């Protein structure tokens, strides 16, 4: 087969890769993208999207149980797990098809196969029909990541699941152990707990959702406990004894090892980058703890080789991957004024019930960095829309630099906060100060009014609390 030449080759068609490919094509580059499994990557097929579809089912289920509160009648409320999963898979399939369509529309050459870089500028792709050889001066690694497996706690798909198994569960867990309380662990804990699993979350750090502000973690913990979850912090699962339909977990907590039985375990202890088999060693691309080492422009140090998204390290978020994809495509196309992605301006969202969202520094981090700060807080109970929605539990917390008024961080827990956070993200990108936010008129009645009130509170001016 003849070697095909491109301006840019992207390996991996997740939210990092396919967005980079489209942006490159928009800028007039001749682009190829190689994907070995599914267009849209983990995000569309096994991550962001199917989890949100499942969480929507559990949210509606929860609201149906509250029908009486809203003057409605509902009886015989139940769920059909297979139908919940079928809906989630259909949503993922629809979006996966959409990515293929977008690539075609933008005249990107999409190749299904496994890619390896065989020499500088040379990519070999194993496809169903044989091997294709591609060349380009610019190669973007966007091969993503997969679930981390700890020795002794490996998934088997029956008793012990990764996120993939948890998205197509063989049964409804009766007694569920979730190991790890990052966004992935907590979202599955929330889903299964809402549908009736007796759920325990074990977190090795001193609090759940450990990357969030401590006050938000504490608030969320109380809500989860009210919903019946058991939360074990500063606790470590040391061993899993697998029996017939039963797992005995040895959990070290407070210096003692406790044994607890479960019928299902979800392991959500982080991810590892897909760096193997790409030919990185031969090229001299540096890898540190399964992630490709890059500079702020996603350059690997090897000329013409870039790495974006999950393979390039934290934060492991789809929007970070996409933004890096756009940035690198623009660099390759020779565009001026390309800005690096600032990690502290990337919002993190967890779609549990209640939702959690944040951007920028936590209170502890701001203090650690030496800022003198002003902190504002506003509770959902003081907001008319939250009460009308029947969602009075939650809070908005904002952190400002006392000296300059810069918005250093915003942290939220409660209904729809994953939609609200973007207001503060725009604020941070525009280098907004407390003055700009206070002078902004927020529509009434909306949950967004709490974003205003939290800022006012930081300066002793909150109206409704
Ligand atoms: C359960 C779950 C829920 C999540 N929820 C969210 C969320 O709500 N919001 C959010 O922002 N993030 C979420 N994430 C994280 C998000 O999915 C990732 O950050 C995102 O997918 C990273 O994008 P990527 O393009 O770097 O890699 P990926 O999406 O992992 O895509 C990489 C692609 O590369 C392909 N590939 C790998 N090696 C090769 C090769 N050698 N040749 C060809 N192709 C190859 C893979 O098949 C894959 O399709 C979630 C993740 C999980 C697991």
C-alpha cells in the first residue's frame, strides 16, 4: 500500500483528538485521525455522556418518589435496569455517530485501526484490511487513559467492576462497595444508591471528593449520609476475598482492619495513560507515571510530537482535552496568539446528587499560596428559585484576593451547579474582580442569583441572608 502524507496525524479520536482534527481541518490542514475502537473515545462511549444519561434516570426516579411534595400522584414507582442501560447506550451511540459525521463534513481522513509511530514522522496503522503507512511532520498523541487496577483489587466484571462494567451492569447491586471517592466513584455511588443499593464509599484521603474545597466535601458528605450512604474516610481497602456471589473486603480504618461483605465492588481508584505500543521509547518521548511529559503548549520535547488530553496528565477532563486539541491544531497551523490552557481556570464538575462544581483555588490552597483572602458564602435556602424547585440544600462559596479583588476560586454544591459554574469560569478568564461581579445584574428568579449573593457576602453586603 502506498504511503499517504498529511499535514497532521492525530492518534485517538476522543474529545481531545477529534476536536484537534476538526480544528486543524478548519485551518486548512490536510488531517488524518486514527482510532482503534470508537469515535468519541472514552468520553462519549464509556465516560461523560453515558454516565450522565444514567444519572438522569436516577434523578427522575428520585423526583418521582417526591411526587407528593409537588402535589402530584405517582404509584408503583419502579425501574427497569436494562431499559436504563439501553437508554444510556443509545445516547452514547447517537453521539458516536455524530463524531464520524463531523469528521467527514470537515474532510478529515478517518482510519479505524491501531497506530504506532515507527520512526520520526512515520505512523503505521494496523487495520482490518492490513497495514497503512502514513507520514506527517506533526503527530498528536491523544490516546487517552483507562481505569487503574490495584493489585488484589483487579476487576473481574462479575463481583468487581471498573467504570465500564458499572455502565453495563450484569445485575443491580444489593450491597455495593465503591473504592475511591473522586468524580467517577461518587457518580456511580450516587446512581446506585438512589436506585436502592446499600452503598458504602471508602476513601483513603481524609475526606470524600478530595480535590474539592474541604467545606464542599463536608457538605456533600452530609447529604450522601442523609441519603443512606456509608462513607468511610481515611480508610483503605487492603484485600478482597472473592466467594460465590460475595466479596469480603478487608478495610483498614483507624489502625484496625474491619471485614465487610458486599455483592458488588466498583473500583474507581484513578486512571493510567494509554502510552504502551505507541513507539514512544524509540522516539525519546518522556513518560512519567504513565503520562506523557509536556510543556504548557503540549509539546513533548521531540520535534513535531504533541500530547493532549488524558495521556498528557491531569486534570482528566474532556473539556481540558478538547481545549488542548484546539490549541495544538492552531500552533501547527501557524496561528498567532495561541494561548496555553490554564489548569486553574478549568472547572471540575461531579454530577452526583447533589451536584458539585468548582473552579480555581480552594480556601486552603489560596492560603497556602500566601493570599490574604475574603470568603463569601450563600446557602440555597436563601434563594427563591431553589425553594420553588424544592432544592433548598446547597451552597455557593467564593474566594477573592483581598488586595486586588481577583476571583481566586468558586465552589458549589447543590442542584444544577454544574451548569452555573461556567459563569465564574468566564469571570476568571476575563480576570474579573469583585466589583465587576457585584455590578452585574443577575436575572430573577434564578439559582444564579446565589452566585451574586456569595460575592456580596464576601464583602459583607449579602441581601437575602
Ligand atoms: C466513567 C467516567 C465518567 C467521566 N465523566 C466525565 C465528565 O463528566 N466530564 C469530563 O470532563 N470528563 C469526564 N470523564 C473523563 C473523560 O472521559 C476524559 O477526560 C476524556 O475522555 C479524555 O479525552 P481524550 O481525548 O484524552 O482520551 P479518550 O477519550 O480516552 O480517547 C482516546 C482514544 O484513543 C484511542 N486509542 C488509544 N490508543 C490508540 C492507538 N494506539 N491507536 C489508535 N487509537 C488509539 C482509544 O480507543 C480512545 O478512543 C469521565 C471518565 C469516565 C471513565
